[in-house]
C-alpha cells in the first residue's frame, strides 16, 4: 500500500461527524497534513527580511521549525505567515543579519 | 477435536495467570520488576530467560512507565500484556485512560490488593475498583481456574474489532494469587488457535502508511465524540464477552456468563459478591437452603461494561438483595458494586430492597458466619413491612 494522500481522508465536513465516523482512538490516518493547521495566529513577533543583505546561505530555511521561509532564486524572499509562529530562530541564526524581529501589529 | 485435557495441576493464582501468558506469548510485555508488582511477571521473566516464549520483555523504572511502554508497543502494532497490583495500579492511573482512549487492546492481569494507607499489602478490591471509569473492560475471577480462563478470553475481547478496548482481569491477592489451587489447562496449540493472529489497526510502525497516534484534539475538537465512541464500544463489548465465553466454553468445557447465578431461580433473598468470597457464599447458601431458607447468590464477573439489564432481569423475583463490596466509595451511598446493582434494579416493579455490605478491607478475613450474618439481615428485611435502612453494614469489623 502506498502512502495515503491527504485527499484520501476528506475532513472538510468533520464538524458534522458523529462518533462513528471518526478514526479509532483519534488516530490521524494520513501524513503530511500539519500544513493544514494554521499556527500563524500564535505570533507576537514577526520576521522582516532585508533582501539586500541575504547571501542565500539558506540557514533560515533549514532552521525554521515550521518550514515557513519562502525561497525564490536561491534567496529568502518572504515568510509563510499562515504558519510562522514568530519564534525568531531565523533571525537568530542568520549570519548576515538579514532577518530582524519586529512586534506584530495585530488588527 | 481430541479429548479435553483433564489433568489437574496444583498452582498458585499467579502461576495460573503466568501460564496463560506463556501460552498467549504476546509480542511485548512491559513491567516494573519490583514490588508492588506480582509474581506473574517474575515468572514470565523466567520464561523469557528460558526461551519458552518469544516476547520482547521490557523492564521499566515504574508502573507508570510500564503502562506507557505497553501503550507505545501496542500503538506500534504489537500484541501487548502487563500485570500489576495495588500501588502499581494506582501509579498507572493516568495512562489507563490513555490506553483506552487510543483504543489499544492491551491485556493486563491485576492482582487485587489494598491501597495505602495505612500501608497494607493484603487483598481487597480498592485498586481496580478505583479504575472502574478508566475505560477498561473489567473481568473479575473467583479462583485459579478463572485467573487462567479470563486471561485467555481477555485477548479475544480486547482485540475484537467491534470493541478494541484494553481489558484488565482480576483475582484476589494472596487468597488466590499466592495460595495453591487447582488448574486445568488447554494445550498451547488450543490457546494459539483460540486467540488467533493479532492485526493492529493503524499501527505506527508501518512506514508505508504513516499515521499519527495520540494527537492534540484541537481547541474546539472532537473529544466529546471520541468519548461517546468509547462508550458505544463498551456497550458492544457485552455481546462480545458472552460470545467469546461461549466459544471458550465449547473449547474448554468451562462455561461463563456475564455473571454467575447460584440457586437463584426461586430465591427470596440473594447476595451479589465478587471474587474468592463467592466460594464462601455458595457454602452458606447451601447451608441456608438445607434449613429451608430461600437464599441465592450471584457472582459478579463483568463489571465494565456493567450488564445492568441482565441483573434487573435475574433479580426481579428477589425481595431483598445484599451486595458485598470489598472496596468502599467514600462518601457514596455504598460500595461500587452496590451502587451499580441498586441503580440497575431501580426500574424493577416491584423494586427489591438493595442493602450495602462492606467486608474484607485490607485483607480482613471473611468467614461463613459473617456471610450468614448478612443473610440474616436480608431475611429480616424481607419479613418486615416497610423498607430497611440502607446504611452500610460492615462484616467482621471490630466495633466498640
């Protein structure tokens, strides 16, 4: 059996599920679905990239626990704000100091 | 089938349970190897060392870890067993709920012994009765034979796809666990054929089909629905327990129900009792019957799920029921079994009187005379007009 795809387990109407439709023991029977959990709302600080300082070493990309660094043309080009928790690891690890943490401005 | 084995062995209750474990030969056994553990896993460790079983035997640093480790192994896809008693059971507490809510078919032998304090190592049912709402199926045995028979049946019940819940089976500490009694065993092949191969549901150790076990349910998740699913599995387990018992009866010649009535058909007064004291009670019932007293008995076997409708039916003609609890529920109207029986009979018309008796805490002996005293209370209550006080009555308590 090959790896189950996200689409094999359609949870789009899970709010309407009764007890019998859920997986035994609340097991999640597919992998690769953590991106469906939007953790951006946890953020109190936000990373700001200075593109002119980025050397393209990609350390931020590898250190980011939420795979939220968007790379374009070999350089840090942006942040996936639906998943970035604002932990600041990217700013801490960047050797070129191309990422700074600023206070999140909540609407 | 070749003829049933009738060779009777003389073993301790713990040896009976360990022999059942040997014949089941689970994939993984995790246990804390020091007191308050029982002789069961000590004997099993010897079997592992002697190469009599193929189990992975994991010794851990506490009973909390023992239950954690079997949960991990079961989630990984293994058939798992462990054993515990008393304080060890209490230390497993939070993991008991994890095992049942993950729907892992773990089988655990529990030797019933008192909880501290004062420090006491003797028999009562406080340990497993305290775990009655942990989501585990609970089978209580009376003697050595049932310590063996329940252990084997527990595997089939736990692993049944309509159930998939952990099962604990109990027998009385020392009275059964350490004392020698008769045992008739099935052959190793018969046990293996009866339990069959184990198939895990959504096992963790399947790299081709990755799953997450035990996830956070979200801030507004489906915990409630999962709890209802657990309870529905408990409801379905009643039939499964009986079906497994019937199949086991055909195999072994030893037949079990959800409970065991004794001389109940025309009884006017009856005692409901758990564990080894059932033997003493049967003796007293026979003595009273010889005097013309219409006394009867039920030995409780399955406590979770509780077969309330079957009790309501079995006891409908009885005027007064006495319930003997070897554990108390402090501040409640009576002991755990009393509360269940009284609730089960509430809708009966006429409604029998149900009186609570507490006995045997911390291993206090229970003699036939004590059971006769209980029956005397029931007999008096049956003759009186009006209803008798339902305050606790204690058997063999030292009183000023």
